[in-house]
């Protein structure tokens, strides 16, 4: 699954977040939070939900996600990890790696999250930096992703991925993981595609006699495949 979420945040929200993130003093070495193998390829800085700016902007992102139809339909989320933020500049990069499949939810008393989907929200405009592409290896080969500020990308969490070196400017983004009600990536993708087709049919032929049948089938599959 590789789904772009355009305009997750408004230009005003992006400007506010950028001002707060640019002013935040204590960005820490990203390698401090990486696993044993990822530590060897991770060169960036980050702040997380324990930082008041990370918490405030993280809440802004979570609120935007909850009211975003594309995200809710594609991800079918059951749990979302608090967003973290990272910056790359001066050649910083994150070499090819795979994220941990199971993570602790901070301050939850030991509740864990199965990472089904990864998300990156872009806070820098593509013209502000060179390099810094998110490269994800999916079914169709390598996809290079560099989206406008305020846009986001949702991708399968077990994908091999990397961020290429930022050779000019600064790349600021948010990243986090999602546990989906639909554990299987193929089933989730099929449901999303079916949902999009039904939406399209409902928009162009709202009185089509087969619409209710399609919708019924969508919900039967959802009921069969959902794990909550
Ligand atoms: Ni990663």
C-alpha cells in the first residue's frame, strides 16, 4: 500500500508548525532512538512527544487525520503512535532499513502497537532542499516520494525504505506508525480500492440500482477481515 494524502494540513497549520519546530532548541541525535541495525545507517536529528512542541504539533496532526476521509478509508486505523519529527541537513540521511514491527506506546502502561503502516508528513516545500527523497521499495519497485508541505504519504510499514542525503537546505517532516483494523496489506488495499470505486459510482450515478449491493459487499468484507 502506498497512498498519498494531499492537503492533510492547511498552509496556515504548516506555517504555525514550522515556526514552532524551527524555534525548538533540543533536537537530539536520531541514532539515539534507532534499533541496533538502523543505528548504523541513521544520520538525522529528531524530537518526539516528550517535547512540548512535538506534543502540540503531534496533536494537530492526529486531529487532522481523524477528519481526513482518504486516511480513514486507506488506513482503517485502530491505534496511531504519537507523531515524532525529524530534520535532515548538511548531507544527513537515513540509509535503507525496515522499521520495528511492534512498538511500545509511550506512557500507556505497556500497551503495544503492531506497525502495519508508516506515515510521513512533509513540512518543507520540495524547492527548499535538494535530495531528501523518501524512497520506498514496494511491489512495483522503488518509489521516490517528495511531496509539498502539508501533504503526507502512507506506506506499508514492513517496506524497505530510506531517506536520501539532503545536500542543500533543511528537510523537516513528521513520522509515525499506525495499527490498522485490517492487518493484511493486500486485503486493506483491496478494500480501499473497492471503497474508492463505490464512492466514484455514488458520485456519478447516485441512483444506480447496484450501488446498495456493492456497498453491502464492502461491509461484508470489512466485517470478515476486521480485527479490533
Ligand atoms: Ni524508517
